C-alpha cells in the first residue's frame, strides 16, 4: 500500500502530519469503501478495517464525509475508539481515491477534558444553583501548568504547581499572579495567535509550537502551550512533552542524519570523480608523450633486424637481443596505444559518428588484420555471413571492437583451433565471435569488461596482454547503444555476443 | 539564530552562553531561549537568544519567531553549499518579517576550512549585498565573542 502513495499524498504526510510513527492510514474509494489500510488499527479502531466495508461503519463520525467537501479536510479530536481521540485528515488523491490519516490526540484531549469538566461543573452550579459536590482540589492534569489569563502579560496560576515549574520558578504558588511572558519569553510570540483566537470568543483551543526551558543545569524540558477559550474564560495550559518530543526528535534526528550522510556521500563521489579524471588525464598525457620515443626505439630495432648484412656480423646472442628489443617495443607500443585509447574513452574524449557500413567488409578487414597471428597458431577463421548486411556504426571504432575480440580469441585459443564469426539477423542483429579456446573462469567473466584486470592475461601461446582490450570494446559498444555479453565454458571455448538493436543498427 | 539544520546554531549559542561544545549532533525541536548580558563599549546589553530549529523539509521556521527580533544571525555551514541557499531564503524571510532587524551572516565550521564548499566568491557576494559576514567555529571557539559583540553593536546603532 505504501508503495502506492501518490506524490501529493507523500508531500502532505511530510508537511502536515507529525513526523513520528503511529499514524493509521486508510485508503477508500469515492463512496467511502475501504480499499486497504496501513498502521496500528488496533489503537484507533475497535474492529479490524475490512476491505470493501464503509469507513463510517468503523468511525460513525465519518458518515457522509467521504468524499469531503474540501480536500484536505481535518476533523479534530474525533473519538475513534474507547478512550482514543484522533485528528482525522481526509485527503483526495484523485477522483476515485481518498487517503484518511488518523493521528492520535488522546493525551491532548484527556488534559483539556478535565479542565472543561471542571469549568462546566462551575457553570452548572452558577446557572442551576444546584450544588454539585464541591471539589476542593485545584485542577490537576498530568504535569500541566494552567494559567487563568487576565491580560496580555498577567495571569493567575489555576492549577497545582507541577514539579518542573517549581524548578524553573520556585516562588510561585496556586493563585499567584504571574507575568508569564517573563518566565516563558516564547509565549510572547504565541500570544499574537492566542489573542486572535480569544478575540473570536468561540470555545476551543489552539496549540503553540514547541520550546525548551532549562530547569536545572544540563536538564532541559520541552514544552508546548494551549490557548483555551471556554464559556468566556481565557486559559493558557503549559504542558511538558517528554514522550512525544523524544519520538519526534528521534525521527527527525534519524532523517537529518541520513540526509547529512547522503550529502557527504555525494560530496565524496564528486571528489572521487575529479580524482579519476585527473588520473585519466595523467595517463592520457603520459601515454601520448611516450609514443614518440617508443616508436623511435622500435624504428631503430626494425632497421637493425631488416639490415641482414649488419645483423649477420653479430653473434647469435646479440641477434636475439635485437629481436627481443623489437618484440618488446611492439608490445610496449601496443600497450601504450591501448592505454591512450582507454584513458580518452574514460574521459569521454570521443564522439560516435555513425554511418552506414558493410558488415561483411568489417569482418574481412578483421580477418586480414589478424591473418599473421592466425597463421602463427594455425587457427582457422570462418564466418557464416554470405550476403552482406548494412549496419549503422562508427566505422573505425566498430572495426576496433571486432579486431579486439578476434585478437582476444586468438590469444586464448590453442594451436589449430577455430574462430567463427556468426551473424544472425532477425529483429536485432547479433554478431557472435566464437572460439574453441580455453574458456573463461566464472570469477573472471564477471569483471572481464571492467578494463584493468588483476588476473593473468597470458595467452595459450605465451602471449602477454594488457587486459585493456575488452574494456575498450565495452566502452565503444556502450557508446553505440549496443550490448555485449559473454558465454563461456572452461575447456570448451567462449562466445562474445554483440547485439545491435533493431532501431540502432 | 536562523539557518538550515546541522549548521551549528545550538553549538554557537552553547559555546557563547555556557562555554561548552559537543561534537554530537542533536537536532533542535522547536525553540530554545537563552539569555546573556554582554558589554558593548561600556554599555550592558541583555541578549535574549532565540535558538530556532533548523529549516528543512521537516521543519519550517515560523515568521512569528522573527517578528519582534532586533537582530538575526543567519548561520551557514561552510562545508555545505546547500545551507547557503537556505540562508538566502531565511534572509529574505527576515527582511520581510522584521525589516528593522539587523542581519549578520555566520559561516560556521571554519575549523574544517579544507572541506569548505563555500567559496571566497560566495562570501564576497554576501558582503557586496551589504551583510556583515563572520567566519566562526563553535568547536575551536573562533570569533564567537566577536560575532555576538558585532551584532549587539549593530543593534544598538540601529
């Protein structure tokens, strides 16, 4: 039910209802039939609310109140169960649904009821001259302090002195005159509202906000005041809020601490993002600047390898060294290029410019690019694509995707294995790179597209890898709006599946 | 004392009135009123300090609390930019509700200056709008007396 709370209703809950639990929520249709309910119904209602039953069968005061004349409609201090009084809020969510909130007011009503009772007895005695048993005791309602208001600043104490008030202002007694705004400066503000309310001369009460007073060092007490008008008399009731304030404070404290933690998390995330950007920029600059010297060393090594006359003058050991330098420089250059590419993808320094392209041609180029490596390991490359398909991709980026996947497949396929590029077209286009390689362990396949892998990336022919190739593939595929998945079985090979959705391709 | 929640309003008052500080954040419900007499250039000023609950979605400051005030501290948490936005909203409310009240902006938590989101430009913006701005820390007792002395003096000169 709580998942169905419309936005307006959530806003109403937050702004209009006290922020602590204990509210009963009932949803009805426009005729008042109960749809569902949430909250402590046993506290508010004698019977369990039954779905389909009319709400006024549980709370007679709500007879013909749904739909309400205005929304929201608030009915104050309604007796909903024996000794339970509630403020009932009826709020319209849409034409067919109404949300009814029950907010417990039993404590407030109990306090006021005793005073009203006393005052009515007095009035009854005055008007009828019938003598009711005189109560000699002053009003004693919980720990409330009751003031009989004489004017804007002065009142007489009309109740027993509660202990908290003795600690705050020890010199006062029953019937003492008191300049109440001097003791409770907060009431200066509430008196604006109270005077307005009293000037209407209608029986009832209004409640102030909450304030605290220090009753002894380190001990504060939270208070609330009620301005009461009854049969021509003005009263101010001041009530400590021990239990209620604890609940309210706890709920607010939790909500705010959560908000603070969330703000902190957001800040940390943003800081981390900045740091990651710095890292990527750093890698991008370093790999860019490293390219020229590495390429120069590789050039010299190539020159030496290709100069057969000079090469044969060297003994076997030095010849091998030169070949090693060339191989390592090729690897370093490849790694450096991938790093550069990766960091730029991370930084978002690229733009996908889609164009119509021949898939057959892309596969052919991939085959050609990989031909040396395929030959070295005696791996057979094939595809089922006979009739060309046009796809809409960024040609150079997508070419790199297929090159990386096939290069990866060669690396992990033993000699004389197979690599098959299967293309399937129905609603979507699926391009699968299937190999008969060693397969991928489950723990690695989960993070295979994340880029930097800590696991070994040594190929079946001793090929060393960067671990970046598949990360780059994933970034390019994501940027196209395509998807890529991997299926693999140890010892039986792997299948990388690119899906080009119908609309994107 | 006006400001968003958890900016340190209660801590500033407690540091000033009772010379105490607690690291623990305890949200204020309602209003807490304290009193302190300060000496402003030889004159005794009796300050009645209204520490009003923080402003957020859960609790809204009632204009009636500000109506009779002589001065308002708008407290901002230097580490939380959002608290400056709330601060500006409360400044507007104070100007409208208590036009004769003086306004001093406190950028609190200057002991955490490394983590501040509030920039020098933000502070310059407040100053150019005509507000006295003081950087404070209830934790290290930095500029608290200055803040209360400044607002008292501005109130007396009004």
